[in-house]
C-alpha cells in the first residue's frame, strides 16, 4: 500500500480494514497515493477507528497494530487532494465497529 507504482486512474478506490494497520504518517502517504490514482469525481472509501489513537490488539494470539487519525485530520488530508468527505459512519457494526469514510473528488 505504501509503495504503489501504477499509472492508471480509477473511478473508485477502497482501503477496507487495511489503512488503520499503518502508522499515522504512512496512512497519509497511502491516502496521497490513492488520491493521485483517482480519476475526476472518483470515490474513495476506507475504514478507520473512531478517533485519533494508536493501540495494540490481538488477532489469533498475535499482536496487531491499529492507528487512526482524527476526523479533522482525514478531512484536511483529503481536501489537499481535492476530495470532500461525503459520508461517514462511526462505529459501524455492519463492518466490525470501524468508522467508514466515503469521499469524492471534486469534479473539474
């Protein structure tokens, strides 16, 4: 995710239950990469935590890192690439309690 080297443009990009396993700095890099790969009016969806935090959980007995940024930080990063958050759901139980973000690149 941190090192995608593609020349294509996409109408939709998804980082589902993946982005929040990166450090906050790496999340910004990946979001900037996704925005670079986005076509005009593309939609970007990703999952995060409910607020800014870093935590170490467990999965199958192994440590599992999670990090999230605050809503405002995601908004600023996305706005820098011409995206606007058009919907988000905090603690969405249909996807394991993650916060779901949907953003769209402003046309033109």
